[in-house]
């Protein structure tokens, strides 16, 4: 039953999400073929002002498009959860012979899969549009600095660092999906203003999460960038920029997991004990 629910949720979200991501990739190919593909180290100084004006406009629109696609993906996932769980469709959903825990898990998995697809699509679009030889050569000159900043090749090694970043990305994706679902579930407390309640709970929960992070980061000195720069800090994770980056992400990951567990339990409790359909 878990697989069937995941398949149904994926199918319900596929229609619009496939269209917007396909449009994004087509636009990326358009930029690559007609604009950025012409940029090389040999002709960069010979291209006229008109070219760079068009380049600036297309890149600006591309950034807006990337933001809109990412935002639309989150909205579609959240709206589908609300409609299939707490609206009129919820009556049909809750008649299924499945436990509330299985139902919630299926929706988290389906939402996470689409969020990961979205991230891959965004990176693919950026790669297609921007990873031209000129950009590649420019970044290669600062390869060592970039690897140090992002912690690649430090204590974890290159592959270990990459694996950590991938795991962090997946964990962050799951955490975001759980956050959406928890805020929607908590928003049902506001009878008659459920959507407003969900949005309000999103800002409240994210504010509380941010405060909890600050209460951890400040005592550890993780916000003291001057100490990191001069390399004199004796605080945990802060002897080098790479250690600072990995330490910051490591503690963020731990807090993310803790908050995700709390919000998942709250969402399950609302579904199982405090279900209030519109």
C-alpha cells in the first residue's frame, strides 16, 4: 500500500511539475546555444556591449525562472498535501485501509522525491547554461581556494566531502517537506482560516528554528568569521575555513534532524488524533 500511495501522489504532482521543469531546461539550452556558447577566452574582449546587455538580461531572467520553479515546486507539494489530507479529497484519502503513519510516510517520500528531482533539474539547467569553457577555465584557476572553502579534500577527503554534501542536501530536502506538512497540519487549528494559519505557522516555526540555531552557534563561536579568517580560534571546528564550513554544516545537520523528528511527530499526532477536515 505504501508504494501505491507514493505512486498516486507522484502522478498527481507530475502534470504541472514536469511542464515547468521541461520549460526551464529548454530555456537553459536556448541560453547555451545562442548566448553563453559564444563566450570564449579569445573573443571575450571583442564582443560588443549589445551582447553583454543581452547576456545580462537572459541571465537575470534565468535566475528569476530558477527561483520561480523552485518556489512553484514547494507550493505544489504543499498544496497537494493539504488537498489530499485536509480538504474534501481528504475524506477519500482517510477511508483507505492504511495506517496514518504509512500515509504520512508515503507523502513525505513522494514530496522528497520531487524536491530532489527539482534540485537536480535546477543544477542541470545551471550546468547547461553556464558551464562553458570560459567559465570552466576561470574557475579552474581558483580550484584550490574553492576546494578549501567548501571543505573538499580536507579531513573527509574529496569523495567524503562530496558524499557529506549530498547527504546534507537530501536531509535538508526531507526536512523541508516535513516542515511544510507540519505547518499545514498546525494551521488546521485555525478553523475557517486554515491556509492563513498554515502560512502563519510556517513563519512561526522557522523563526523558532532560527532562534534555536543562534543559541547553539553563538556559544560555539560559529558566527565569529574574524576568528576563522585569522586562524586563532580555539573553538570547535574553526581552525581552518574548511573545518568551519563542515563544522557549521555538521551542527546544522544535527539540529535539522532534531527539528524534523519533532515536526514529524507533531504532524503524525495531528493526523492520527486531531484530524479536522474542512
